[in-house]
C-alpha cells in the first residue's frame, strides 16, 4: 500500500483489502478522466477522484477492447493551484511502468528539482504527436506524513527585500555559469565559501534554524523526496470526504519558490500560523502545464 495515503486522510487503511475497497470506491466516483489509444485493442486510462478540495486518488491502467479495466498502479495526490516555476522542465518515463518524473534546473534552490508527474497520461498523449509537449509551467505540491512547526527567523522588511534581490541575482549567476561563464562560476564559488565561513562562526553559539531561514534538500535514496523548511504564507484546512479526517494544506515559500504541502493534522507537531515555518520530509509531485499550439 502507498505510504502517503495517510497524508490525504486515509490513515485507517491497514491491509490490502482496505486498499482494494478504497480503490473500488475511487474508480466508481471518478472526478476527471484522461485516456489515450495505444492500439486497436487497448487504450491507456488515468482517472482522478477527489477526496477533498485539493486532494485525491489517481488510478492508472489499461482498458481492453471489452471495456475491462486493468489497473497498473495508483497514487495519492495534491492538486496544487499555484505556479512554482516556469523554467524548462524535462520529462522522463520510469522504466517499470507508464509513469513519469519531471526535472527542472531550479536555480532558486541551486539543485535539479525532480518530481513525480501527476498528469502523465496528458504527456503520453502529446508525446504520441496529438499536440505539442513543450512545457510552460509547473505547479508543485508535496505530501508529508511527518512534519512540525517551528518559529520564524526575525527579519526586517529591508532584510526580506534583500533576500529576494540576492535570490534573483544568484539565479542569474547560475544561468550564466551553466552557459560556461568563468566569472559567474568564480563569483558563486566565493559566495559559497563566504557563507560557509559565516555559518561556522555562528553555529557555535546559535541554533541551526536561527541561521538557516529556509532549506530544500534531497532526502534518502528516492530522487523525488526532500527535506524542507519553508515559510508558511497561506493555510487551508481540508477534510477527507470518505474518512472525515482533517488535513492542513500549506502554501510554502522556500528561497522565493512557492509550492504547496498537504499533511494529516494528526501527523503535524505544533500550531501552524502564517509567518511560521513548516519543517518536514515531503514526496514532491507536480502537474505540468503544456504550451498550446
């Protein structure tokens, strides 16, 4: 069974029988459906069933010529509604099934951001030549099963503006470095050394989370799992319509990048508030908006 089902309010699922019952309900209460013809005898189908205002279950599989559906896999999802990045996104198919990962060179974070693609069937349809597969924007959302609320780092309006300007400047330097600019590479190297030196001086007397405002780091061996600390800019409460479990959906800002995270209220330690920070491990997903024409 999927580890992140509890993030969208299915913490009561304990066995594969429970999973099958839940999926049977989802496949009989479809909110949205996409399909693409694979051959004369088969088509590939992906269904979405909303279990809350922004959360749901997606089931993917093959429909044969007798209209019999053969599920290959499923996953819980959060339907993020804010654009996180408009940078170029590369999409790659997983080797074992018709699912995909997206990858963006996200200069705001200084890493290659990898996420699980939610609208894989739409990409499959475009890849088969029915329409263009060029990406335009990505809406990122994460699911978490263990998080906590920590207090913010105190900063003035002037300091906040400086952070944003420095982030824009750093993004431009990363872009120039990728193009081979030696001066940009040298500047980034010197900045990293300076940051390392200042952190070493402060860490002896300060807590790490009073020095590090936000962070976004790969976690574990799975490439789309991240350890994040992000400032909460918006809080939404949601309810799983099947189980009645309560959820939090946070809009987070991390190094000026915006994304959303869903967590079961029972899995969150602390009292959330706008301006405070969320710290936790997330499974990052994303829906890609494709260019028209």
